[in-house]
C-alpha cells in the first residue's frame, strides 16, 4: 500500500480516486487543502511549522476500555474525530463499531483504534476494518492483537512498554508484605466482625529472598525497591542481563525456585511461557513460599496453584491476571468464566485483583501521552518509531517552507526486486529524502518528493499499487 501527503490545490476528484491508497497522510474522504488551511499552528514555538496537508477532522478514532483522558485530549487536539467507550466489545459488536462509527453521516469507518488489554483484535476483526491504518495498545502487552495479520495488511501497532512499570512494581511490593503478614485474611475477618490477632506464619520481609522471573523494566524496578526493604534479590531471564544493585542472576528457573521465599512473574505471553509455573515448578519451590503473578494469565497453571495452596506447599499467592478475563466490570468472576474460579476464591491468604497492576492515575496518564503521541506521529508523518510489528522508520516532518511536496509511504513484502521497481517509478522526480527498512517479511519505505503536481501524484500512486508484493 502507498500513501502521500501533499500541499496542492483543492482537488476533490483526485482525493477520492486515490483515497484507498492515501491512507496515512491525506484525508480519506475529503479534499487536499491549500497551504493556508492545511498546516497546524500548535507548534508555534518551532522555527519550522509542520505541514499538515489533509483534513484532520476526517480521521476517525475509536477508543475503547476507558483510555485515559490525557490520551483522548491529545488526539482531539489534532482535530481528529474521537469516539470514546468505557468498556471493550465482543467481536461482532466491535466489527460493527469499527465499520460504522456514529460520528458523521458518511464514510464512518475507523482509521485509528485504541484499546487496552481486554479488546481482542483478531484476524476476523482486522479483515473487516477496511480503513484501519494504526492500532494503539494503551498498555504493555500486545498479545490481544494479531500482530502478523495486522502487519500483512499494513496496519501499524504501537504500545507503551515502559509507562506503567513503576505501578506494577509497587503493587508487587505491597503484595509481598500483605502475604507475609496475612493482611488480606485479617482484613476480611475484621469486615465480618471477627477479631483474630495472630503472629503464627507472619513474617518480616527483611532478609527474605525475592526471585524475579523476567528481569525487564518491571523486574528492574522491583529489584531496586525490594533491596531497599532489605530483601535478597535473585532473578532468572532467558538472556544475560546486568543486575541492579546486589541482585544475582540464576542460570536456570529451577535454581531460582529452589532458593526464593517469594517468586514473582514478569514475562510476556509466549508459547514458551504457557503454564511456565506448573506442577513441576511448584514442587521445586520452597515449602511455605509465596507466588505472585502480575504478568499474563497463561503463565501460571491455576489448578496446580490451587493444589499447591491446599497442600501447604505455598503459604500464599497473589494473582492480578487470569487466563480468561471479563470485558467489563461486574459480577463475572465465577466458574462460567474460569472453571476453577470459586475454588480459587475459597483459599486462604490469596490476594485476587482484577488486572490492576498498571491501573494508577500516573501510569494511565503516562501511557495516554506515550501511545497517543505515537499515533499522531504515525498519522501525520508516517513515523513508525516504537512500532511493535513494523520496521522503525522516521524522517523529519515536512514544513510550510516545502510547498508542493509529497510524502510517499509504501508498505510491501520484503522480496527481491521491489525496491528497484519503486526507485524506477520515482527516478524522474526530485527525491529530497528517502529511507527504508524491513522487519521479517514486511518492508517500509518513506520518501519525500518535491515539485510534483496532482497528475504526477496520481501516476506515482497507481504505479506503486501495481507492484508485486504490495
């Protein structure tokens, strides 16, 4: 697929004739705009103002799952049409909503969608999203999106890999202390009018060993916080990583499980991490140890966790994620959601939270800024820096000092001969900037061409659309 951004006259017919191809930087429904109406005035402090050669109000954005207002504000300030929903949607409803957003009477299909962790953007959903060009995951994980299918359709996906790391780390610290002191049980008893002052099985966390599985951004911060409380920190990761403070890396997961008083999981959802903590791993853990999972619901075998709790192998556990999670708030955590839910709820000294690891005002605000800014850079400039399923390509913005320029975005299969044919199409034009990169089977080319007219733009787009591997 290809895309162009250009500052030329008002040519309605041209815009409509190439709207299916010009889906990054030109209005998908209306006209090309003259210089006086196309560029934004928000970067007034900048010496060179960014050229915005399309009608931003024609970009339609659908935000689900109560995306933070900071992110919504950034998108609205761009002039995009933004529809906001507080919950996720089932697949059929989501398809209908993506294709028929209730904003304007014509051309209602969504170009940008923002989600968190509950919305599932499957191949079926993406196949029906004819105008969708970019997805923003306002969270760390992207396993709720079919990334390969999105890439195959030229749909770029962004996420926020860092912004909620501190919030998750703090939650884990709170759970470590709460489990060590059985605070959940004591609180529940007091709510029932029961006074039960006990010290048996309650511990300080100082000098206890914390085992971190997955020493990424969250694991790093957790390591520092735990050491600050006097804990001994060990970690296991599939790659060798430099430790923070006095933390020590273990060569195998079994070594970590054998040594840790508290085990906490911080790994992505991958085939390799499915039931990563199961019967064998529980047997390897210390008697009376604790398990915390704030990563992905598929990482821990919950029925085996229940067995380990009932047998006394584990003294406590805290879960923030589950294999199946409801799409919204309500009375849903029962056996019809997960067949073991009521057994899990019946256990003592177990903390169950509804996937709130990153649910703080600070984290959600930072995520809103990070992801919405990435979406705007992509829509306005074609910038893919930070994309999780596309090559990362960026060039400087076109400015008002560069009239009659066009930016070509061409996403294609990474096969021999395509780049040569692209350059053959562009060889008779003045290319100011050009860059390309590939990621697996997908290649992403960006080129700025100067001194072009609308007929030449039409010819370029049509020629690019005819290339193999598009």
